[in-house]
């Protein structure tokens, strides 16, 4: 059954890739760069795929730094996703439970603010600013971005109060490690002068791929990443 889930993931990825060919937001050249980066990450940043897998498996992750400054995840205190339950459901005590993976939460939250223009940074899009900062930060220092999110939330209270919950949510996700894999990913794209490609890829996932497709792909994606199947698939595609 797990093998079929992995094959289903490949079919979904191929369908997404095919649907994007010729689209304005993600070109064939963009796809080629994405595949190369994903393949190179295996060698250059071996921690990338295990951390990405955690974002798919957990809806809440406890992230800490050990005395040596190395990132650790307290999985016993974290909450795994129940893929048999609804993305958000009401428990017996009436409390609403967030059952979306950290990856789903990150994409949903980022889509609400990524096109916000930052007037104090020459009117740049928030997405471009965030990716530029992430590309230059070691993952162990990524929580430094929290100060930026606090500032953006404070500024938004006066001008766009509807954005405040999104910036606050981004900080919560940041502290849980949801952006840890984005540091090596953004760095790899920047090394190729291709950060705009990463921006278009994120926009494609946020706006072109339905959330139910992302969620349905996660069990197969987790299996693929844990067994090396996805890396083989990327290598074949190049």
C-alpha cells in the first residue's frame, strides 16, 4: 500500500509539472532549475529532507537549540498529523484542533502576506524580502526573523489590521521550526541567482495547487522521503 502511495505522489507531481508548462508563473526553465536544486540539496544540505519530512508529519513541533547551538526537535512533545481526521476539527471538549501539517499551515499563512508591499523597503514584496533573508541565515539563527514579524505586525495594526494574525502566525510557525528547511533551500537558489524562481514556485504551490491536493499527497511524500524514493525520482527527472 505504501508503495502505491509513493507512486501516486509521482503521478501528482508529474501532473502538477505538466499543468505548469507554458504557464506564466512557472516555466519549463523554472522546473529544470527546481529539479537541479532538489537533487543538489541531497549532497550539500543532507539535513534538508529530514526536516522537510517533519513539516509534513507534524502539526505542532517542539524545536530547541542544544548547548552547542544545534537544532533539536522534541518529537515526544510534538503533535503528529492525523491524516484520517479533518484538517481542523472540534474535539470532544469543544476545543478546535489544528490538524494541518506545518507545511500546510505555512503555505496557507504565507499566501495571505507574500504579496504585501513593504513601504520601508522600497515597496518590495514581503515574499522577496523573506526569501532574501532566509537565504543568508543559518537554520539555527532563523528565529531571528521573529523580530521582523513583530515589527510587521505592529505596523499592520495601524494600516492593515487584517494582516496582524498572519504575521503572528508566521512567528509561531517560525519558532516551531517550520522555516528551518527554507534556509538551505533559499540559499541553494540564491547561489544560482534564481531566488525569483523559488518565489514563483512558492506562489505556484500557494495559488495553483489546491490545498486538498497538497494534503492528499503528504502520506505518499512522507513515505518517499523516508525511503529515498523521492530523491531517486528527482534524479530520473534530470
